[in-house]
C-alpha cells in the first residue's frame, strides 16, 4: 500500500474517533430530553380527581345540585384573585374556570346552565375582612361555585371546589322511577378552563352564554358539536357514570294504591334558599368555609345569630330532616312504611385520604328519635319546606318545642369535645386531635316503621339500611364497607377547615456515593470523586402493594437553579422557571425496616442524561439533587413536596507539589550562639486544584496543605503544619497576604497569592525542633515534605527536599600559645556535655597581633595548629571558626555559610609551656630534628678535642 493511501486512512480513522463520540453524546442528549421531562407539557384538560361529597340522591321537587370535589387543572390555570375581591364574583368570565351542567336532566338534555365563581380565599393584600368570602358563600342561594384551596403538585394544581346550584328535573316519569331507591338520572357537568368566551357555543347565537348580558343558560347545547376548546373542557361526571355512582332521582309523589303503592323511598331534605333558615339566611350547610371564622348575623326572623372563631361552624349552620310521602291514609290505609320519625346521622372526615369517623364529634352513628309531625300524613314533597323549616334538627342545644335535635353528646349526655355548648362545632379541634385532612361531611340514614310502630319490611336497604348493616362507619372497617355504607346514606351537610390533599410524604436524600459512607454533612453536601454517584435516601412506601409509591430524582439545571425557598416546602414547586432540573430516573419505594420512614430508594446519576449545553458532572464542580415521591393509587400521580437538597461536590486527586520550588534556609551561630528567634525557613509554592469559594448556600472548601519533616535517622515524620479550611480563597486578589496557624504545633504559615491558583508560602521552624545530633552527619540531615489533601481528605503524592541542618557551633581550645607555635583542639558539644571532634577540614582563622591572619584546617581528632609569622614574638592572638561548613557551597554554587564559633585568644609566650617540652607531644618533629643534630654535633666536637689531646701526649 502506497504511503499517500496510508496517510489518508489514518486521517479518516482519527476523524471517526473524534466524530463518533460526539454523535453518541448528541444521541444521549436527545434520549435525555425524552426521559427527563424537560419538554413535558401539562394537559389543560380538567379532570375530576376525587368526589368528596354530593347529593347523589335527588328529590324531583327540591332538586338541588350540591357537590364537593377536587378538580385537577394545569398549574396557574386558575387564579382566585380574578374575582377582584374576597367575596367577589366572576360576572364577566375572566376567571378561566366555570362549569356548565344539565339543568333539566334527562327531560331536556340540551338545556344547560352555567355556574360562576365566588371567591372565598382571603388575600393578604385585600382590605376586605378575611371572612368576607366565607360569609358571602354562607349567604349564597344562587348558582355559584367556590374554590377552598389550591394545592400544587408538580405540573398541576388541585382545586378543592364546592358547587351550589338549582336543578329543574322532571316531576313525573315512568314506573321505574317509583321503585325503592329511585332511578338513574344522568346530570352531566362540564368544567371549562381558560378563556371562557367562545369556549362553548349554542345553537341560537346571541341569545345564550352571554357573560356581559348575564345570560347563563343555553337550551340547545350539544356537547358533541358545540365544545370549541376540547383540549380544555371535560365532563367531570363521566367517571361517576362509569363507576355506577351517577345521580338517582326520587319522585316527589307515589304511584298506585294499597299493596300496589310504589314510592322511591324516604327523602332527606336538602335545603334551598331559606328553607330551613340557617346562619347567614341561606345555604350555609354546604361546603362551609370555616378557615376564617364568621361575624354575627342578624336575622329578621330569628334575631341575632352569633358568629364563630376560625375553624368553628356557628350554631344553626347545619340541619337534618327526613320526609316520607307514604303518609296517605287513602292510598296507604295500612300505613305500611309510612313513618320516618327517626334517623341516624354521623359526621365523617378524611384522614390520609381515607374516610374515618370524627372521634371528637360522632365516633359512632347517632340515633335521633321523635321527629315531628307524628303520625306522618305527607303525600308529596311539594310545599314540604314549611314542615322542614319548622321541625328540622339543627346544631343547637335541646329546644323545648322541638324534640328533633342534632347535638352530639357522649353516653352520659355531655357534649362531645368538638360539640360546643351553644351548638357550634369546632372542626379545628377535631382536625388537630385526630390528624384529619380538613374535609367533613354529615351523612344520615332513615329509620322507618309502619304507622302502628311495627317493623317496615319493604326494601330495607332504602327504608331501614341499619337492618342491612349499612349505617355508619367505625374505626377498623375495611374500605369497601365504608364506601358501601356512605353510599347508602344521604350527604346533607359539609364543611372545610384548611383542607389539604393527602399527598405522599416527602422523601429524603441521606447519602451521595463517595469513597466513604457518603452521608450528607450538616450543610447537606458530600465531596465525592465519582462523577456518576448513586444517590439514596428514605421514603414512605404505599399502603397498597399493588400500587407502589415511586421516587423521582432530579439533577439541577444550572441555567434554572433549584429555588432557595424549597427548604420551606411551600406549595409552588412547579416549573415556573423549570427549576425541577433534569429527570435522572425513578424507582419504587421499597419497604425497609431500618428506615425511619419505612422505605428506602437509590438512583444512580449516570452523568449521561444532561442535555447540551449542560456539560455534565465535572471535577471542581457540583450538582444539586432533589427528589419527590409519587403515588400511583389514584392514577393522577400526585406528588409529595420536594425532598431536601443534596449537593455533590466533585473532586479528583490533588497535584503533587512542585519540589523544584522548595528552598530551605538554615540559621547559623554567631560568635558561638544562635541569634534569638533563629528558625529554619522552609519556602515553596502551592497550586491547589481546589480553592475555597461560596455563593449563597453553596460553596466548596479548599484543599489543605500538610508540611512535615523527618530526621534521616528517624522512622516517623513530624507534622509541622496543616492548613485549615478556607486558606486558599478562590476570590482573593493577587498579592493578598495572609497567615494561618496550626492549632497543634503553634507554627504559622505566611502566604501571598501570586496568581489565580498560586500561593507562595514560607514556614519558620524554630531551631529547637532540630535535636538529636550525635556527631554523625546523618543526624544533621533532614527531609522536608509537602502533601496536598483534597476536600475528601485524600492526599497527593509527597514532594520533599533534603537539607543539612547544622546549627551546633564549634568550640575551640588553646593548648599551645608561644612564639614558635599556637595549637589546640576543635570540637562540638552534643547530647549535653559529650564532646565530638569537629569535622576534618573545618577552617580555623587565627588573627595575629600584627592583624595578619592565617587559615588552618582541622585535622584528625579535631587538632589544629598554626605558626606565628616571622617577626611576631609578642602580643595577643585570636582564633575563631568563621564558618564550620566544610562544603561551603550549595548545589547551585551559592555560599551557604556555616556556624561561627566563639573566639579564643591568648598572649604569645617566648618559652614554650611545659606541655610543649620535648617528648611531651607538644614540640613539632622539625624542632626535635634540630636538637638532635645539635646534640650529635656537640658529641663530635667533644670527640675531636679528645683526639687532639691524646695526640699531644
């Protein structure tokens, strides 16, 4: 293969190596977009989340619409302030929410009526009294709905809605309607969100659905063709129909006679307008808003009616009355099942979404007897409002002229804790003591007998549900029995106090994987070397194993950071600015007996789900995480609030310090002593990878620098100083100087920032730290070491420099000091008073009396000697080691200097001292030779004289 072809192929391979990963990255980003929900859009279609209470049994005469329910809408679709004031009403369709319902039911299915909003939510910015809207609602007798609370969960708001409206259902029907329990009567109710004008059409344009003209009816509405915004309109009662919980219609009269008499059954009076007369003069009994309390009400008929504190329903705000149209003595001469003069009632409430008795009020159903008039003569409900107004039971103390009462007492006749002596009911107390959700409703069941008091045996599930076990609910009942019994009764009264949808409890993040246990510190953060850590924590498992709760983990989008207000767990946790972050996955909340919340979860951040331009997790960066829990039982995926925020700071290993920037300066003695405060100075340059920074509640600590030293003959390193946190500040200006002190050693490090991530430093080590010199060179050699420690306390490789630390001065002694020679010894004191000869070659400088000098070196065993110059035979000389460093220069050629000894001096003597006599070791060899020659010469001279004398003889 020719060389040009090889070059081309290599180029192609390199290009592919670069392009393929980019393509995979792009693919990962697109997959992340599909998974992480960043492009998710909430549906605008309103959905019925839950029906709380409604009069699903309707009397054809007093056919009123009463409903409490939870409606799911897109977040911020509905704004309660649209009605301008507390107690204000939407008269122009500006509230983005309304309802249209079948006003005449199956008789005229195309006849629809619109129902409008009345504001009961108090506003802190309004000058109205907080109770203004609740008071207005209590006085309502027209077609309105109100929203009690707006509960946010993820992309959606859950509106707690109450409706009060009129109906005009058929007054006569085929025989099926006269059967016990009535007959199915569909009443479709459409919720319309968003722009109201034009959302619904009418067959006759200009004569209906006119907000400005106040026309709220349309007699020719066809939902199949006249809904112009199908994406934001839905039939909220369709699910009731599908579940077999639609409305049933009871006819206002009976059919037939005697044994053939057919009636729908007893009726519980629903109430309308001022029938009966309640607090506020109208229909306070339905969807009562007790959050703000009520003012006194002056009734033209009853006089002053007292108000109440927040959480308390005033006296005479609820009622109960039963009707039975089998009272004819002509058509029912035997009085079969004609008397409904007794009934049961019970206040029930939601707790964690489940129906329970209100223990502080009616822990069991209460039997009321003696309702008037008796015997019963009623044959139609038409006009029965007079009878209901006179004989209804109210939440009042016992009335002398009316044995019918609805005043909850214990077995000893004392008021129940939530039943106050004046008849008011304290829902706030009931909620607090039992941990209730805040919605209450009163359900009632009839007790029917024959006219002579004997047992009524006709359709007991309708006339005497107690005989079928269909009355009341009790603690420990299974959910299906509870639902059955409540459905068998009639819901007549309802109230709210600070109701909240029971969302799942918030999960917690307890750990982010690192090389240790990963537990979050007090600030909620962890340092980790893993760019793909596993995040784990605790959660609350579902009570229904078939519908487990799930935990969803989100990684923060730096472009839209997590809201700081999340720590208060407020309700507005949706994507107003896309502050959820990136969806990193979801897992089932598993039962875990070791968990405080009962369950645990873990999800890995694979670091592959962050779409461009997010760079993903990088070292020297961070990622914040939060999670929430989702229930799957309801089908709507109701979320908890977000968990705590867990922050991962990503750190890698630190760089090894640059030993080439190290230097050690050793002090030396002057005139035999170290100057005061002498220290060995160790200098270098630090370039930490991790520097300290903070921004709001975020911030990383810096790496630490650890300095230590070791004598060559020692086995362990001695710690000198470890920098504390925040020594290396990222935002410090260049040339900023600082100092840090080690709390253990007391040593102080001086620093100066020289560049963005560089600091020069200097450490003075007191001279007394260098002990243990025994005269051997090895004991004067020291290693000085520096390590960087990253925020995870993982040390870098060490960098060190070796240096001789000789701070022991020479001591000189004089043993000869005559005109022929001066001499002595040089040694050092080590380990106290032990003498060690000075290093051979150390220079001793002798200054003679004529100010000339001679340098001599120390020989074996520390001996040194010098001969005075010619002509110097008197005066004082001085000897001193100016520098004991025999090497005299460092590896770079610079003079290091050495220790200066104390000087010694003495006057020159003409005669040698005794210690310097011949054979004493004090005279040099040359002098001995001269003396020997002189002796030999003298002997020869004497011998010559003898020879001469002998020759003369």
